[in-house]
């Protein structure tokens, strides 16, 4: 696309140089990723400022610079376009350059503190079981049809995101199910994404390193619903799917122009309401009430928090036009998500649970579920991200672990440049219980926990799930919780 045509979508701009004959084929914010016909967008981040890499991008062949600060001394003869907000402009131009791909997909966006990944996998499974070819964008990986793409960010930067959506369209996907993080909303990564359904799971303490207050965090999540619009797409109006039991849904409901579907357990006025919840032998059943009818739901997932995830998925599928019976049938073959309440049985008679729980609310939900399962002891292994992450949740996280476990092992979980001793100091600061051990190396800590376990005990390994790395200092070191456990069990 000619630069003049592409930039016509940006009203407030100042152009230096001749752009009339420049053909833009690609957009990049990374000076290491420059191809023929690249528009290099200078993004000022919290740690790196793209304006300082202009010369490098120019040397590699960038055709155009888009900036918000003066780069005239670095740009040479390459044209420069100055705009007010390069993050927003990158999202808008990426959407246009890639042909507005989200408009050709049934888009489901899921936001909330906990449950996004499981809910996205549930929706994906229901859609696939009902004949849809799907794309998936989320924490564990991205997926286009059957192709799996590794990832670091829950929601990728806008240019990467729009490229993924374009690939989904070219692979004839019908739908895209996307986890939408608060970082993505705050940093304008999903601008241009035309969502059909927006799902809210819940809101609890997390990411205050970015948002500073819970009120700011809640308002950021709300953007997914206020931006949803009230237009008809694919013959249907947009839909907001809200957890009625979370207080923030009241505000989101008032501020979205879309039709609202509610789900819940405590509030019987929910459109999709669950009761008679029971589980045994790591299976769960409940009654689903909708418009006066009752549906029997069975799933291999356990825990009240997973009832909410299932309700959210059924609600989103209903908004897509998939009947409740069809969703219920699909759920019976859903076996779970790796690293989310993943159960490993051992020949010593104890069970190992691998779960991503890394927030107070998430950890409490998991431990409440495990307490209801027949057991002798619960041994919990947990740490907390170090560095510039939100350390204010540490007292609650440690207290919940200590009060709901028989033994706790504190260890590393992406400590970055912060000492384990300092992290543990925060974790134990709000509880006088002493039922804990500190072992800095996570592999050694897991081995200690497994050697401690006996018949009918439960060992909960919390915080990592299937995250494929451990951040030590500034290095992302390859790591697999499940492989670590299997290697230790093999030796034991």
C-alpha cells in the first residue's frame, strides 16, 4: 500500500520528505526486524525508546519513519511522519495494512484476572466440536487451525496481532478466541480488533505495578466492553458476557452499548445460573438454568472457579449461535488445560497438581478446591515474580498458602534481579505461621516437596503452569515444570 494511502487514515500528522512513491509492505517497532518496504514506528516504552534505534533501522533498509519525538538528526534522507501517539497509530495502521482481518472472523475476547486461559480453551473446544475452524491467541501459545505458535505475551503487540489475524483469515479460520490482558488494553494492542463477543471473568489484585490502583485496573478492563460497539456484524449484534457475581460487572453492564448476557452462581437473576454443584474423582457436575429450563452439565474440570469458566464458555457459545445441548456434549470430551489444575498420579499414592495460580484469588480458589478432595496433607510450593512486579500482593499470597496448607515450600518463580530472601520476607510478613521451608532453587524445592509427600497427600506446584521459562536476572532460561517433575520422579 502506498504510504500516502496508508497515512490518510491518520488525521493529525506532519510529514517531512516525499512519501508519494513509497510502497509500505510491512510495519515494525523492532529495528532488528526490517524488511523491504518497512515503516519503522518509534515506540517509547518503559525500558527502551524506539527513537534511539532510528539509525539502525535506516541502515537495515527502513523506507519510512513514524515518530512522536524529533529524529531529524538520525533519519537522514528517509521521510519522517510525526504523530501524537505512535502506539495507537501502530495499531490503526497495522489493522489497515493487513486488510482489517478481524472483520472476517467471529472474534471472542476474554478479559479478567483469573480464568482467561481455561475459558478460552473451553470456548475453542466447543467451537471446534461444532464444526468451526478456530484461531487462538493467549498465554500458553497461539494457534491457527492446528498450527501452534510459541508466545511470551498473553496478547501480542498490535502489529504481530494483526499479522496473526491475517494468517487466520488466509487459513480459512471461522473464529478467533483471544485472551485480552489489561496490558494489551492499556497499551492499545487491540485497537482495530472488531470483537463480536467480549467476556469478563473476574477482577482481583494483580498488575498494580502497571495500573497503580484497583480502580485504574478495573477501568482498563472496562475498555473491552465500552469499545465493543452496537453494530451488526455477521448478521448479529455484539454481545457482552459478564460474571454477575463480580461487582465490576454492574459498571461494565452500564457502560457497554452491546447486548449483555450474564452468568453466575450466587445471583439467581443471571441468564445462565448454576446450582447443585458436586464433584468427585476429579470430575464435576452441576445444573445449568436458562430461561426456565435445566440442563445437566458434566466436565472433567473441578472447583467452583471452573464452574464460572464453563458458564462463561457456554454463554459465549450461545452468543455464537451454538445451543446449550451442543455445548454440554462438547464439554464431556474436554480434558483440561496443561498447567491449569493438571493432575499427576504417582506410584507412591500422592497426587501432584500443577497450576498457574500466582495471585491471591487464584491461589485461594485452587486451595479451597483441593481442601474438598479427600487427602491427608496439602504441601504447597510457591514463589513470586521479582523485579518491578507488583509486590503488594505478597502478604496475601503467603498468608493464603500458609493458612490453607499443611506445609509450604517457598522458592523461585521468575525472581529476576530480586533475592529470594527478600521475596519470601514479603510473603511471610502478614502471617505468624511457621509451617514453611525456603529453598531457592526451584528444582531442588520440588524434589524436597515430593520427598516430603506420602500416601494420600496432595502436592500443589503453584505459579508456573506451562510457562516455558524461568527469569533469573535478565535471562529467560528454558524451564518446564512438568518435565522437571517427571525427571525427579524418575530418579526417585
